[in-house]
C-alpha cells in the first residue's frame, strides 16, 4: 500500500508540473480527481501541508463554470482544502474558501461541509 501511495504522489507531482499544457477540459478534470485522491491520502497521513498543496492544485485546474459542470468534484476539493488549511492553522484561507462553498452550494446540507 505504501508503494501505491508513493507512486500516486509521484505521478500527481509530475502531472501537476505539466498542467499548463492541458488543453482538454476532460484532462483537467482527471488531474483534479487525481489531486483530490492525493490530497485525501496526504490528509489521512496527517501531512496537511502536502494535502493542501494537492487540493489547491486540483482547484486550480478547474475551469470557469466548474461548480455547474462538476459540482460534486468542486465541493469535495473545496471542502477538503478548507479542512487541510484548518489543520495548518490558516484560518483566513478557511474563511475565504468557506465563503465560496456557501455561495456555490446548491444543497443546504453542503453548506455545512466547511
């Protein structure tokens, strides 16, 4: 399992380095999903700085309108990013992200995820 985790982190790191070459939206979505997986795995290992970095990278590859086209992915990335930043003690960033989630969430219960 550690080998799989190491490969996941290495692959996502390499793909993030080349994210400026992504042209297709579907490729960006796939990279965002991989960053979410890496961020969640890093969170489970209590490496919150790495987790926040992966989750932010996932958010950064999403295109305009992603809350409408990829609602669940957007909600997961933003909520997990807020949690990681909370663990890092970056409360101003948590407040900023929480504001975005509250504004964009379409289901009342989702507003409480952050």
